[in-house]
C-alpha cells in the first residue's frame, strides 16, 4: 500500500509521547496508524520487537492487525493477542501448558466422588449433602483432598481467563513484575470495549515505566455500557496522555456517512464530527416493504444484479447482516439461489487429548511453520485418534495455519483453549457472507445488506444508534437497509427523516483525499492469494505435487506483474506453457488416481479433446456427489481448466497444425488461439487461478495423495 497520511495521522505515527491516546471514528485509519507506528518504532527507532505487546478485543481484529503488520516486517517476535488469549498465556506460562480447564459440572462430580470415598456409609453421605456443617472434620478433609487433586492434576474451573490472570498478578508480584519488564511498549486497541474485570487486568500490566498507546472510538461501543465505565474514558480523562482525534474518513462513501449522522443525537460523545473524502452519488437505500417475502426477493434480486453488473464485485465482497433467528432461513434462500456455499462455524470441540499430546512439546524450539503440519500429523498418529476425531482436529489445524502469521505449539494451544476457532470469521470464495451483529466486529465489505433493521436494535435509544452506526460502517461503498412497514423504532424514524431530507444532510468535506491508496495494478485479489497459501499448506507433505503447485503459483504472480508492467512483452504467454504440461500430466495423474483409472467418466478431459467426447456437467456432478470436489469450485471454473488447456495447446502446436492435421482441426486450433488472444488480462489470470483453485477444492485422502506424488515424473 501507499500511504499519504493526514498531519494528525503522521503525528500519531511518530509521536515521542510516552502516553498517547488516538481517538477516531470508524474508517479514519486507526488500525493503519497503529501498524505504521510499530513499523516506525522497529525500523527507525530500532526498538526490539520482542518488547512490543498489542492487545485487542476480538479475534478478527487481532488477525487483521497481524496481516497488516506481516506485510511490513517480521512479526514472529511481536506479541499480538486478544485480552482473553493474553490472559491465558500468562496462566499457562506460569502453571504449564498441560493445565486443564474443566466445567463446573465436571469439577462438582470430582468433588462428589471424593465425598463418597471419604464418607463411611451411604447414610452419612446423604446427611452430609443436606448439612455439611455438622461434619466439619470430614468437610475439611474433603476440601483438602479436592484442592490437592486440582494442584496435582493441574485442573481449574473453566472460568473467565482474564479474572484468573488478574488473580495471579494480585497474588504474585514477582510474576507481575516479570511482565512489566518484558514489554516496554504496550498498544491497547478497541479501548471502548474494555471495562469491568478486563479493565482491571489491563491496569495490572502497567507500572509507569512502559510506553502506552491506546486506540478507540466511543461510538463503536455496542454494549449497553456507560462509556464512563470504560478504559477509553479513563484514558480520555488522564492528563498524562497526549491525545489526537482523527475525523477524516478515507474508507466510506458519503451516502453512508449521511445515514451515520444520526449518531450526533447521542449525548457525551468524545468525537465531535466526521469528514468525508469519498464522494458518491448513491441514493439512500432505505427500503420499507410489506412482507418478509418481499424483502427476501428484493435483496436477492439486487445481489444478483450487483454480481452481474459490477466488474470488480465478487460475491465474497457482499455481506448480509441478519438477526440470530433469521440467519438459518437467509442461508437457505441464498444457497437455493446459488449465491452462497455455506460452511458452518466450527462447533465446540473437546481438544483435551490433543492439548495433552502437544503440551510436552510446548518448549520445543525446532517446531515452526515449516514443519508444524508434519509434526501435528505425527502427534495425532501417536495419540491413536479415530478418523472422525482426527478430521475434526485437522479442520482446526488448517484454520489456524490459514489465519495465523506466528505459528507455534504454544499459540496453537491458546487458540484451542480459548475456542478462538469459533470466534474468527472467514470470508469464503464465490459466496455471499451471512453475518449476525456480533460477527461483524472487525470486518468490512464493499456492499452490505441489512435485513429487518429493527430486529437488531434494543429498547435503549443511544445503544441502538451505536448499533446502526457500526452496521453502516461495515460497508465501504453502499449499504442497503430493509425493514417492514409495521416495524416501529425511534432510530428507524430518524433514518426515514434523513432519507426525506437527503440533500440537506450536511457532512463536512475533508481537506485531504486518497489518504490510503490501494494500488489497482494487479489482477489478483487478496482472496486468491489466500487460496495460494492454503494450497501450499494442504500439499506440503507431498513434495513433488507441492513443488509443481508452488511453481505454478509463482508463475501466476509473476505473470500478473508482467501484465501490469509499463512494458509488456507480446510473447509473455509462452511462460505459461507450464500449465499445459501440468494439466496434461500431473492433473491427469491426479484424476486417474481419484477415479481409480476409470477414464470413462472424464475421458478426453485432460487430453485436450473436444467437449463432445464427454459430458462435463455430468462429470462435475459426479465429483461433487462423490465428495471428491468441494462445491466452492464452480462448474464454470471446472470447464475453464479444460479451456485453458485447449488454448495453450493450440498456441504451442500452431506450427504442427499447419503441416499434419485436417482442415477442421486447423480451423479449430486457429479459433482456440483467437479466443485466447481475445481474452482480457484479468480473464487470463482467472483461468490460471482456476487450476490452483481446483487443487484447493479437491478432497483427496492421504493414500490418494501419496500415490499421486509417487506417479509424478
């Protein structure tokens, strides 16, 4: 990215103030400033990264910060956690990574079993249950045995980790001092969401020797909590903190800011105003309709139209926000329309066996991202897990590798113990996103549809305004609001008035423009880069296949750079002939193995023959029905793999066609060459990416993959 920051942003990046508060409304670049600040400290001030601690409140925000920082510097020594994850790190570093956290029900049963062993007769046990105080000797003995059991087995109540860590700091000053000395620069993000026990824990991290950098926005506090009880407000009143307020919105279109102006009715706001940079001419999309069915039809029609008409709009850049109750029905409707390939969030999984197996290796310095997957596979084999359990764990391992930039056994255990796999939201390719209000935190999309707005609000007026404010800023370009005619809420009426007086709604214009410019000189989208990384992880254990796929990915990336360069070689397509060879040989081997070498179903597909020799729709359905291919890989992408082979083969053999083939074959080859030459650069990239996406979507077991790897020349 290229950065052209405002004066306030530049000051916040390079400030010398030991205590600094950065307040900014949504879309003013607080996270970018945070990332640039750390990059400045490490590269310019030469601060050792291991002395930096970054704390935020949601898993999505944590990984967002990680990804942005990873683009600038090595983050392996920077500590980046949610408050909950960091609290658990404190606990496990202190008490051991083999510590178990059990539910109250399980612990009650353990104590009950101890009680039964201590009490001599059933009659005494029953009397003890009624009135323990009359058996004080027995009670003390039971309590002693129970406490001894907890210490011996390293077991605790699965309670709030933050409260537990706070207790450890309160009881052990040496432990607290250890963390005071460990971090010289502490960054606290989303300070408006830190209150109660979380706030008390944060204060335990400081001893007046560290540099403290706090970021927040009181308007983004969606809970029914008084802002005055938050850590943000404490810092706001603290005269030791220097303060900058960001008001220039670089990310959000003016039409959204007009709707968001209703937040100005709230009292005691810390940010007085917001200014726009992105001017648009969209009309207000507040749609009040007669029935739920009418809302469904209107939303789906608009989504389809956006996907068809907008060249730069992919389905994964569209979000639909609904209530928890409406989410299942919305998913079904979008699936039926082919707009969504829904993947359920991971349910809570019992990870105790895996954590037990991993805890012995928590201190092993040789395990890193290069051998993490191999180690995990070996550990699961050693634990003798059944197929179903192993498959569940593999999904968690895959998710962790996908989203984490700092891979280690310790961090993975923390990821499992905090159930972070249930809290992170993943954008899926070729699919509209369906989110609840809670899931929107830390995310934004190009287009956002909000169904039944009033169903997401509360009976607290100021809180409801904040909810709408946060929903609006989930969108970058355009937001579509929907509700029923019989819905009643004061905030809905305020939005109607804004719509009625649209032109009169005044939002100040920023003196800046293009604060953060994302270059468009690439045909590759971020989601495609994510797929590349996932494919590398998926096939890491199969060296020949891994090397070939990695080479193809590098070719695509370099091809994209060449296509977007100032001078383009007219013969650059020759570099992509490696795809022809790969499809003809490696992909052929792959599907030979998958189909047990029964070529009748996909006969001619990889030999470049005409589509008349086989039924591609039938073959695609077969792969899907046999669960050999994930539905995220579409039929059009399936056909494009065949098409790109034909185009490349015709180009490669064009001189041969002139000598030794029939007129019909010459004409077909010429037509294929003309089709390829007529493709846009973006379409060429999409064709090549489809080959990688096919391997991303294939569901082959270890036996299949080992055989494929052995057969590759």
